[in-house]
C-alpha cells in the first residue's frame, strides 16, 4: 500500500501542478481539502479525472461516499485497492 500512496501523492502534485510541494510533504492521513493540503472542489474534479485515467476506477456514488474517499491519501489508496480487488475478482 505504501507504493500506491506514494503514486497518489505524485499524481496529486503533477495533476494539480503543485510545483512547491514534494510527495514527502503530503501526509498520508492528513486531510486533502480545506485544512491539510487545502484543495478545493475544482482540484477534486481534476484529481478525480486523473485517478480515473491512471487506475481505471470510477468515483460514482453518493456525495458523502465520494467525499469520504477523497478525505486523505490513505482513504484514496484504500478505495483504489478495493476497486482493483473487485476488478480481478
């Protein structure tokens, strides 16, 4: 899971053009929105598209479910891992 979390951190930086941030600056369990990394709703859309392209996953679901998936790098990694597991099952 650590390598997936690292990939997600790098994807966040590249897809959102966060030039002043390094992957190691992003805490795995820190919030991505408002506090923590401070992303906004436009960033969420861009990141969601980047995740869909990179991992072939969908972000469908209730608003609260989707919001919970984007809570942190750790929650994104867990969701991606669960979707990969379903795809191979």
